[in-house]
C-alpha cells in the first residue's frame, strides 16, 4: 500500500513555526512519498495531489495542513475521481501545533499527528458515497427582518418555507425601534412603514407556513433531510377567525406591563402586540388572565377558546436558516450606572419607545418618572460592549449609530434639550461618517471618555467621567441618562445552536463557516445563518445577509446532495490511537482528547485560532460522536501509554466510565462559546 504525505506551509502560518523539511526527511526515511507545498488548498496545490496520485500510484493520502473543517471538502472534491474519500486523512498541524506551541514542540507533535493519520489510513476501508435528491422545503427559525426577508426570497423562487417564530408576532426588534435612517440621506423614517408591507406579504404568501409562538425542541438529520420537532403555544384566539375589532380588549379588566413598550405602558390580558402585528390576531396572556369570561361574551365571531393547549408539531426540511436575532444587554449588571435603581436612567431602546408616536408618551420627549421634558440628556456608550468586566470584549457595532440617530432627532425636534455623548471611540464606518458630522453640526456635544459612574445629587443625575482628551475629571449634570446597551446572542440563538450542534463564538453568536468565503454558511451542510444570530449588525446588513442566505439555500437544493459517511471503524480508531505512540518523538507524556466533530473539535479549533497556548502533550482525536467511544478504546489507549484521556461531552450527553478507569478518564463538558474552558482543562491535565 503506497501512502502519500502532503505538507502545507499555509503561507507561513505553518512553515514559519514547524520545520517541514525535517518532517519530510523523517517520513521519507520510512519510504513514504512526501511533498511540500506552500498552499495545498490552491488550484496548484490540488493539482500536485492529483498528479502525484496518478503518476506514483498512491493508494492513501495524508494531508498535513489546517483544520479539516476548513478545506477538507475541497481536497475531497479534488481526489473524488481517483480514490475513495475515506482514503484521505487530514492532520491538523496548524490549529493544533503551529499556532499553539513553540517551534520544537510543534514540530515533534506534528510528526505524531501525521503518523497517527498514516496508521489510520492503513486500516481505512472504502465507504459508499451516495447522491440523493434534495428535499425542497426550508425551515427559517426566527421572524425578524432577516428571517422575513429570507423566507420571502425563497418563497418567491418557488420553495416552500416553514417560518418558526417564538413571539406572538413576527417583526423582531425592528418593530420597537420606531425610527430608522439611511446613510444615503440625512433623514429619519418610520421603521414599520418599511417593515409592515413585507410582514403582510409573508403572511399572505401561499408557500409560507407561519408557526407563531413556536420554539425548536429537537432536530435530527437523516439522508440529507432535517426532521424538526417544534412546540407551539396556543394564542387562545383562532387565527383568521378573529375580526380584530378589539371589543374583547376593551372589556378586559386586567392591566399588565406592555412588552412592546418595555413595560413603560400597560396593556390588557387579551391584546394585539401592535396594530400592524402579524398574525393580525389577538392573543391571550394566559398567565395574567383571570378567566372572567368577558372577552368571550364580547367576541361576536366566537374566536376565543381558553381551552386551547400547546401542541407538538413535526416538520421536515432540506435546509435550515437560523435568524434568531439578539437580546439587549442586561444593564442592571453594570451597578455603577444605576439602571433599575435610579429614576431616569434608561436604555437606548427605551428612548426609542419614548420617541415613537405609539410609545408611552406619544412621541413627546418626557421623562417617564415625572413626565417633564429633560433639559440635558447624557448618553453613555459601550454599556455592555468592549468591557471585559461583564465578559463582552467585542464591539456591538450599531450602538454609536443608534446614539447619533436619537441625538440628532432630539436636537431637530426638541432643540431646547442639550445632548451629550460620552464615548470611548465613535465608530461610524463608511457613509455613516456623514451622519456623525451632521450630529456635530446640530450641536450634539461629544466627550471622549468612558463614564465611571452615575449618581444622584439633590434630585439631579450626575455622570462622572474622565475627559481623556484634556485629562480632566468632570461631572455632567443630567436630567436623563441613556445607556447605549450592547447586543448579546438571544436565548433562542444559544438554544438553537445547542440543538443543531452549531459552532459559536464569543457572546454565544453562531459562527459562520468562513468569515470571507462562506459568511452565511455554517460548518453543518444545509444549515445557514443570517442577521444578528451571527453577530451584531444593522438592518441593512441583516437584509443583505438574508438575500445571500437565500441564494446559498437555492444552490444547495439544486441538483443532488452528496452524503459522505464519517463513521470510524474500530480498526481505524485503534490504529490512530496507536499511531500517536508509535510516532511519538522523544520525551513527554501523552494526554488523548477525544472530541466529537460538531462541538468538541470546533472548540479546539477556536483555541488554536486565538493562539492560546497549552501543553504539547495534548493530542486530539476527532470522533463522529462521543457515543462511538467504547471501553475497549479507552483501555487500549491507556495500555499504550496515555497518561489520561479527556472525553468532551455536551448537550446533556454522558458516558459511564468503569470504576477502575475513573481518574484516568476525565469527562468534561465542552461548549464552543466558552472554548477557553477546554483550554483550561488542557492546561490542568497536560
């Protein structure tokens, strides 16, 4: 059996650290065919592999390069006509060696990783590659502006769509912000004037099935088709039988805080979230309802049924679009700003509702506490963003522009109110810089410096900060303080990522397959992401991504889908374990980390991408699922010399470890947004 080994320099990412020539000599001395190329993923690199297979009769291929998550499919396509795809093995010497270890250790470990794949390749058996017709139906999870846009784009191309939305209406956060602006013109427009027409189009489209008040509970994949289980809560009002007359609402005696207005206004126990809501049907807040029966008596169409119960619905889809959006940062976590404790310390979203014509003050700029117009408003930027103390080091991207929008609107319509913005850096990319200059021309005052605290002095708020340009400690008296809250992944985003086994980044947002080449794809074939489920972004970018997702989904559902099995036989698994010891260079122990493809291995990739160091004794083996690991595999590895074995668990999965192996086999939970936890395990056990 002739095995070819191909070493990639990765444009210096690997070759600047790892001595590829030394590795070439080691394997050539053992009679292996070895080639080095600076960019194996390029057309030239793939041609080198293909020509070598043809010219030298290679029967097995081991590629030592970056993570298989990045270019494995490209390499498989290159050799598909020449070799069975299971005869290709990839050793990850970039994320697991070159980016995390010093040169000598990285080179020695790379030899072991490559050798382990060489041994596995010897025992690889042909696997059947199937091509099946796609199932031309799509599930879109999330009914905000990006989910609506994606669903409509797909439906217009003749593809049936199931839209799953957890709230009683679609529209997402865009229905709350009141006003939007465009960088093309210095003007502020009504958000719902743009959103309501496409909401209506979606509701009336024959190819779109809307599941409101619904959440994803389970998901499985089989033969290129996703089988989903959703839980749908009842509205207690029959859709399309409700006349929207509002008589039920007028007689309801129960008043509760209105979520759409962030609790600054009251609504009834039976209500419609806002006049343009879709579905255009009232809903009963069953927790607040006292079941007095007055709404039932008032309903002339008999649409109210308080005996409705939740239902479990099974859906099938050939592709999934995740558009689950974001949640606003909980400002009470920043104690020094007094949110929730001091009157008139509010969020930008609360200010948006105050300025909205259908908000708690009908669009008048008034303090909620005393209904008086503020003489001075101070806006504090980066509240919950770019802040290691609260765990969010990233920029939320849209907060500066939201502050400029509100500050400019206030100066235009309420010129007697002074607006001060306390900022770290004003980030107004591209054409938005013009809006920044416009705000300055309107008299908005900008002070560079992060506020340290907000206090109340003699009934007036005082914002304490350092003006970093002058170096002075200053105190700005204010009638209202507005905190520009950051964005975090919504609870729905985090839950869906767990159910679908999607890789996540800092903040819990779903990570794209590749930031440049596949910005709306995920690392699971057939699953896509758009909008703020992927990270903070504005409406324009969310809509653009939704359009891109639609194109990707249509391409995926056109033609046939390849099903490539990634099962690993016992012989292959044991051979790879053995290879780590057979090819181990002098000195040092070995700690095997068995990580599944969908979560654990991606955590390890994230550690490498962040260049976080850990001991070179850690050797990672990717398995299709931790459930494929058997007791015999563990005992074999320990008998071969493994000091310890780490099993990466997630999603509630557990494995029973024999009593005599406890302490040597370590079970650890892994979770992609918190990959540093896995790195801590590596540091402790390596």
